[in-house]
């Protein structure tokens, strides 16, 4: 019997068929239900125990030889099959890449600029109470300056509202941390404004706050100059006196845009200057509200609307483009 098995093994090892049919009938001849291997296993049952050991090894080596042969012939099987080789001249499948929303791109740029000079990012809720959005910021009830920011109320008495600026995050941060404080508060804000080509009820702001000993207006101005140079490649700025209840003195920041083209004239209304943000020295009353001693510490704050900066950087005429999420528009920002 051993001799027979060895002959079969030799046959298997020498098998040289190439076509798919030949290989398949080889497989069936050896491994099929009524094939050689099963036949031998039937006989195996009736041999004595001493013989079983040696015989078992022989059977195994026959099985291995057959399996090895089939494995070897596999790639040939493929080339012999009816499948055509790939058409290498076929155009590649289209491959789509995502893109970032321009508001996100500009937001990240602004954050990175301030991060490079030591600011970190703070977060807070979009639904606020009256204290954090108004009262702590030196805007007591019935103060006329509340009208500057038409508010969406969620509940009245006590008032719960959608934050009208991210200054509320600054209050929360000062309540929970001690100076020195150097934070950015980016986020969504809500104002009940008529929709025009320049305004929107929901938009994004980034506000900044720096509180430490001996912070002066000169620090504020230098920081803003650094910021505008990094973002616009232009550090020529001017500060116009303005009013915010939470800062004193307060200023509006204009960056020099130039008048090189017709578009420049349109964007700057013929002046060459563009307003980009509000800023000022934090009012001592605000510091008192969050238990920071105004005799020991001072600080500055600034705030800007991201959409406005996006419109300037990419020369868009209408803010609504940024909220329609038209893919044809969004796709254009892929490479930025
Ligand atoms: N919170 C102001 C606004 O939303 C912006 C601002 C922030 C102004 C900080 C001055 C200082 O209009």
C-alpha cells in the first residue's frame, strides 16, 4: 500500500497540466469525494495499528504534494481564464477631496496667528444668561447700548438668550481663572438683524482678551499691528475712537487696504481704509465684576466678525454666499 501511495505522490508531483479543465480534473482525481485520497483513507481503516503510523505519514505527504501542486498552478490558472487583462489606458476613477468652509479656514488662520504669540482658545455656551452676555460686561438692564445688539431671547425673567457676542466667554474665563490671562474666544453668535448683503442673524466672531499687570494701550496697538501684518500682509492700521460699554477707552480698528483697483475702491468706499474690529482697554468695572482687582491688573480686549474678514480676504460682495453652502462655491476653497 505504501508503494501505491508513493506512486500516486510521484504522479501528483509530476503533473504538468496547464488548462483550467486539466487542473480541475487533477484536483477531482485526487481530492474529490471518490478520489484517490479518500479511497486510501477507506483502506487505512482496516490496517493494523503498527502500520497506521507510517501509513499516516505517507498519506499526509501525498495530500501535501497535491495541495502544493494546485497552489503552484494557481497563477497559471488565472492567465488561462477568460478574464481580460486590465485596460491600462482607461481613465482613473474620479477621486473627490473634501474642502474646508472659508469661515473655518479664516478662523484657523486667525487662531494660529494669535497662538504664535501665546494666546490659547477658550470655549463657552451659545445659550447664555443675562449676566454673562450683558450685566457683567457693564451693560446693566435698560442700558441703551443693549440695543446695539438686537437679541434673540429663549426665555424672559430671568432672561436666557442666544449670546450676541463671545465676550460672554471672556467673563466665564475670568470668573474661573486668575491673571495672567491670554485667550481667544471664537464661536457662533446671534443677532436679530435684518438680513442684508452685509449682515446675517448668525455669524462667527473671534474675540481676544489679555489681562496682566501693566498691560497698556501700546501693547494692544502692537498686537493688532502684528496681527494685521500676518493676516493681510499690511501693518498700516489706524484706531478711531469709539464706544463699547465693556472697554474704556475704546477704538475701532481700520486696516489700510489701498486703492489699486476698482474693486479696492468699491470695498473701501473710496477711502482705502477698512474697518475690521472693535477693541479697547477692559473697563475696570468689568474686572471688578469678575473679582479681578483693577488696581493690580489691567488688560485689553478686541473682537471681530469672521465673515467680514472672509469677505475682505476673498473679495466677496455678499455674506449670504457663506451660508448657502453651495458646493460649487465651497469646492473653490479646496486648495487654500
Ligand atoms: N463684543 C463686541 C461686539 O460684539 C466686540 C468687542 C470686543 C469690542 C472686545 C471691544 C472689545 O461688538
